[in-house]
C-alpha cells in the first residue's frame, strides 16, 4: 500500500494535474481533498486536451476510483457541466465518487464572492469568483449545505430556509439588491441532488476500505502552499488548506497513512490574482515568460504574473508539507533564455534572510538576492533522460533541487504525457 500526496509548492498552476495524470496508471484511487472549481488542472493526453476543475485528474483511467473528498467545496452545476463534457468526449465518469459530507457551493456564494471583491476595491484578492471563500465561511459558521442534504427534501428545505435568511440579512446590510427566490434555488438544488445521486457516497468508508485492501492512493492537491489559508500570503490566499496537512482533514485519513509527499514546482514562478511576489518580472521580461509558458489562468483566463524561481518560498513549502521529493515542471519554457536567475535569499535590513514573514508589510521589504546561471538556448522538449539535457539545463535542475533540499522525482519538458523525465519513481520510496 502507498499513499502519495501531490501538492503545489508555489502559488498554484505548477502542473499538478499533468503529474497526477501521468502517475495515475500506478494507483487504484485518485482523490481531491480541498478547494473547488477555483482549481484548473490542464491535462494533455491521448484523449485530447482537458481543463478539469472539480473532477480528479485520474478520471482518464476507468479502472481507478476518483474521489472528491469531504474537504472539497462542490459547485453542482460545475460538476455536472464537467461530467457532461467528459462523457461527451468519450470519458466515463462512472468511477467518480463525491463525498456526502462535501459542502455545496450555492448560487448565492458566487454572488457573495463577487460583491465582496467589489467591496474590497483596490484591496481585492482577485479571487476566481467561484464562491469558494463564502462556501468555506458558511461551513465554519455551520450554515452550510452538504451533498447529503441534497438527497433529502425536508432537510434541504430547513437548511436552505435558514441559509437564505442569513444571506438576506447579509445582502441587505451591504445594500446589495440580490434576489434569493427560495423555490427556484430549492428546485435547482434538488435537481442537482437527483442528477448527482449515483456519485454521492460515504467516501470516508470508501477510502478506508481501499487503505485496508492495500491499494495505492494518489491524493491530488489543488492550488498551492503559498495560497494556503494559514501558511500562504494571507489575505491573498484561498480559503482552504492545499498543504499536505489538509489531506487528512479533507479525506478523513490519519497522518500515519501518508507515505510520501511530492511537491510540484514550476522551474520559474507564477501567481494569479493580487498579493506580494518578490521575484516578479514586470514589463517585457515578464511578458516574454508569460508568452513562452502560455501563462493564462485555466479557470479565469487571466494573465498569470511571472517571475524567477524563489528558493526561499520553495524551502518554506518543503518544511510546511514535509516534502520527500519534487517534480520540476515547464523546464522547456526557459529553453530560449540566455541567462536565468534564482532567488536564494532575501535581503532584509542589510542581512540575508530565508524567512517568510507573516506580516505583508515586512514581506514587501524583502528584496530578492539572485544567483545568475547561464541558459542553454536549445530545445529540451524531446529530451527523455536527465543525462541528455544540455549541461546548463542539468546544472539548473541540480541547483534547484539542491536549494529545495529534496531530490527531483520528475522533470517535465512539455505538456504531453511523454514529455516527462523520470528520475525516480515516487512509489519506489514507500516501504
Ligand atoms: P495545475 O493547476 O497545477 O494542474 O496546473 P495548470 O494546468 O493550471 O497549469 C499548468 C499548465 O502548464 C497547463 O497548461 C499544462 O498543460 C502546462 N504544462 C504542464 N507541464 C508542462 C511542461 O513541462 N511544459 C510546458 N510547456 N507546459 C506544461
Ligand atoms: P490550481 O489548482 C492559481 C487564487 C486566485 C486568488 C486566490 C483566491 O489550478 O493550481 P479563490 O477563488 O480561491 O478564493 O481565490 O487564489 N487561486 C489560484 N491560483 N491556481 C489555482 O488553482 C488557484 N485557485 C485559486 O487567483 O488569487
Ligand atoms: Mg491550475
């Protein structure tokens, strides 16, 4: 048995989906544990190009069970759209299991997300406006609606009545003219419940049965460590725990079950939305990186902010997650650059620091200290073995892994399944 957690080591969009897609043929279960349709996992495989938001990236293998755990917030309309799209393209979703404990994103959560972003004005977080924050807030305020509630008319009626009462009070207080017709929302939710009924189940039981059976389980993180509600650049974060610790709560498994944690890092750095980004490249250099890496959000289409690899943040991600190994993605995006920079520390008050401060005013004072490395200026996209990479590219990868302090298990040089260099099979390392 092995349980491997794959998490984003940066601000999301590291290529987690493509890593899961490649590794999923070696497991029996792939499970998501947090986030919602704010995630956008792009996968290019023999079936085509797909953007998954809620459905685990293992769905292309019909033999494995794909689990959406209790910690995920599920927008049923988005889930149904994604199921329909996959089915329409010949991919079965009969192997999709959604936790009955997962919280439901209701239309008013999206409205609230939108209104809150407008109210923040210049201080906006730049959320995906998919209602993620408000849904998690309602979960903790204990006025959320769960997938199991969609199955029972009386429970849903009671819970929705109370939730709408609370939302009406909230919207009225901020002078927002939002229509919340009970019958319409109730009817919609009941419809979703009926449609998704074949998928809704007790996934805690399911996952534990698989653990007992000795199955290999791959746990798929969404977002990234620096977007974590506790450890990210708060308040410019998402509202869940994308770090490895979140996997236990979001699936109902004990920490002792986790055998290996694989962190996915882009060979450079990107971020969507607002918030600090010490190594950000603005202007032409940033535009060039964005163009080469096609750095536009999978979920919102927004241009991603781009910058140099930041080893301070990467080491922080190693510590927070207890990472055992790393996957370095999108190395090919750097192919044409004559020179590369890597941030090896921050200069703070004339001293070198490798701390990530909680206070964003202090974080804004952190000036990246760079190490420069020569580029390789030749294509790596057809390379399949680490020793066949140009020497400068090999040096760059070894320097990143040295700074991260963990071995690289995978290096990717393109978005297709085969454009992957395997240095170590992550599953080999589990007793
Ligand atoms: P995720 O959210 O972590 O799954 O990452 P996204 O799918 O949002 O963003 C990663 C993007 O980079 C996707 O469009 C992938 O198809 C693409 N991608 C992944 N790995 C590579 C790679 O090694 N090279 C290139 N050029 N693109 C890649
Ligand atoms: P994947 O799984 C990159 C960012 C948003 C915003 C902040 C809060 O594809 O890596 P939210 O809608 O979650 O309340 O927005 O988090 N964000 C992501 N950035 N990749 C993601 O997911 C993201 N999911 C949320 O841009 O800054
Ligand atoms: Mg993404």
